[in-house]
């Protein structure tokens, strides 16, 4: 191999490597921002969202919890609502809805609603959100049986924790967490008058 061909070969490899790096950087730039729980949403947007949910046939039993890109209400784009509503069987079921928000704060289009649970004989508690996570408990025949956790980016992918003993009462609370980290979930249960605190990491 001549020196000129050797130099040309390595220049070609270098150019291809640069092109691959540019494509990877472009794809990272296009990656959607993570869904993060929102602490504050304007009342007008909340009212409009609840109207859209009712129009879709899934009116919420309680005010929905919100998540948006970077956890910033001022960011236009897709936002997610997590809430409970009566199922066809009359059970309190957890739903996720996607709505689009303009830079002005107005909602556009329709709400895309999907159920996060498929338990016709169970009721779910209103989910609690923190950072990029949600959690809720499931009750069957008046006893709490399990706790479910999921990321707000993909709430259909869930982690299920079955309680060792069904609880008469339950309380859920997230520990403090930075964006991008997995938080700890505190679970307070009461069974036959005895309280127990569990920590789910």
C-alpha cells in the first residue's frame, strides 16, 4: 500500500467517525425531554384539561396530577395527567392522559386517555407523583393488597410490590429526590390495629 492510499484510508475512517458522532449528537438533541411532576398548573389549564377528560368519557374523581417536559409548566409540548376515574365496572381506576399545551398555556386537540390498571374487582388510590415517578395502592374487598410504581415517561411499565399482609389502611409518601434519580417510597400500613412502615427503593 502506498503512502497516499494509506493516508486516504485513514482520512476516510476519520470522516465516517465524525459523521457517526454528528448523527448521534443530532439524535440526542431530538430525544424528548423527560416527564417530571409539576408542582403548579394554572387554574384555567386545569379546568380545560378536566373538560377534555370528561369529553373523552373519563371524567376524573379528583383533580389530576400533572407532569410535563423538565417539570416546567412554561414548556410547550406534550404533558401527562395521572388521575383516578370510575371504570365501566364502577371501580376507581388509574388513568393516564396525554394533552398538548401551547406556549401560551392553552391546551390544543383532544386528550389521549389510557387505563394504567386492568383489575375489574379492585380500586386504586389517587397516584402520588415526585420527580419522574408515580405510585399508587390497590384495594380489593376493603383490604390494600399491593403498591405500584412507574416512571412518568412510560407509566405502562410498572413495578408491582405485593404486601406481605393485606392492610386495612395505607399511606404513601415519596422521599426527596433529584431529577433523574430513583426515589424511595415510604409505605405506612395498618393491619389489625398495628402500624408498619415499609421503604421501597
